[in-house]
C-alpha cells in the first residue's frame, strides 16, 4: 500500500497521540538482594529492593525450589527527595534444616531475581565458620569488594560482619550511592549472611537509610542486637548513640547490654565478641576519637565489657588496621611477657576499618604502649572460632597480598602471634 503525504501526516499524528502518555517502566524486578540471620538459628532473612510495589515471595529448597515463603514490603523515601520511592521487601525463611545448602530466588509473579544459594546456620557448637570482618567500605575505592567476592565463590567465608560506614554514604545523591553500593555487595551478601553495625556515616535522617535497607535480629532496626555463631556470642552495638542519640537511648542500650551479658551461658558460647563502629583505643591522628582525655564510648562501655569478660572488641572508623595488647583503662594487662595474649586479664581490641573508601587512609601517630601492631594497607579481617580454647584470625592485605596470622588460647582469649 502506498501512502500519500496526507495519509502519512495523519498516521504520524495518530502515533504521537498514542505515545503521549506511555506506561511508566515497571521497576518490579528484585535488586540489592542480601541475607541476614533471623531471630532463631533455623531462620534466614532475605531482603531486597524494587521501585514499584509487588508482593514479596521467596521460592527455595535443597535442590528444587519446592518451598515458598511470603513476607511484606515497606515503603521508604529519602526526605530530601520524596519523589524517589523504594519498596524494601523482607521474607523470613523458617524451619530450615541446619547446616544444609539451599537454592533460592526472590521476587513475585511480576519478576524474579537470579538464582542464589546459601548454607543455613549450623546448631552444632563445634561448627567453626569463617567470619569476614571490616568497616568503612565505600562504593568508590571499595578495595576489598573484589577479593570478598572471590572468597564467597571459593566458599572461604561463611558470614560477613560489616562494622559500620557503608557506601559513603547510603543517603548520598538521594540514595543513589546507597543503591549502587547495595548492588556491588549483592555477589557477596546474596550468598552469605551480611550482618551489620551502624556507623557515623549512616546518621543522616536519623539513620533512616541504614534502618530501612538492612534486616537484623531483635527489634531495634539493627542498632544493637546479638546472636550466636558456633561457640561465639556476638554482640553488635551502636557507638553513634553517644554522638547523635539521647541520654535515654544510650541508657536503653546499656540496660539491654547488661541483661544480654548477664544471662549469657559461657559454657555454651565461651567466646564473647563485641562489635561497634567507633573504637575505644587507637593510635592515629584523630583528635576526637583517639583522645586520651575523653572518649564517650570508652567512658560508657569499657567497665561493662571488662566486668563481663569480653574476649574481643572489634571496631572500625579509623581507616587502618590496629591490634592492641589486652588493655583496660589504658593499662596493658598481658597474660605474661612471653605470651601476652594467653589468658590475658582484659579484652583485646582490634580496629579493622581499611576495606576501602573515598576518604582513603588515616595517618598514624607515635605508637602508644597498648598498641601491638598497626598497618595502613587496605584489607579486612578473617576470624574463626576453632573450639572453646582456640580462636584464630588473620588480617588480609589487599595491597601486598600478605596475611597477618594469629592464634588465640583460652576462653579469656589469647593471641599468640605468628606474623
């Protein structure tokens, strides 16, 4: 059929009219998928994001996707750009068989994610998983992301503990930087539980992006909580409550911590590990957080950790790696001169904030007596509780591809070192 000029004009006008109000894109496909431990050892929580509302489903099983669980979606928006809407989906997988590998995908009948896998938490106290621990990981200059992705593919880490400061920042550019970061960590966090602690870079809008994007045990939006992994009891705290919170909020966390530590069964979980973002001790040129005279985290928490026999206190915030001698109130409390970490008389503090971010490294100052070693390489910490008397960890250098290794002895810890 041959169209004359008049017919062609009518056709173009008609097509323009049809396309004047096109349907908006259907942002219903899951992204930013990540896992976390649930309220009980037999649970795993799947969290993801869509930009249009859908139902919240996970199909999963050992081999075939023979089971289905339904959760819910929460509507979230950035206060600086109320036109951008996220739907954060959460589904709890319950009654899992402990220590088994599951396949899963998440989404709805409008669209599904890729197929992922995870291994459910073992309830055997002799389970000795590898924990990857770090803080201060950004979307830009995220030096450790590639190596962590490789570790997940090789099954050499079982759980990730991210000790504050995400993306730089989760809320930047109305949350777009946070979205990019969550996509970057999906090859890690969709396969192993990604357990988080809050940092100072999450404080915007009352920590709303952190509270919305992650799903941790307890009922505090991930601000503080605890859980067991093998023979370790792990406690995650908010150090930011002493900088951005109220006195009532700080007191509430302290009451919870006292109750958690008081009721702990050290026969079942002899290792007690506490995580928080800002350190009590450090040796960098940071006048606010490495101030001998005043440190609110140390002033509020140190005695309680000492009283309850905390073995290991792990922090970040400073963009480097530091390991302290056993220390309390600036007094070195070594087990002995020959073996300072064997049966020590105070907690051992670590700082692991060098995973990589736009702020680069923090320069060191003169090393004080309580610091055993510090290192400015990019990297992260790996930790493994071997049994009730031995804890092993190593610091991975992304710069030099070297490991700093340590073995710890006794329930009151130890770190007899081979570096």
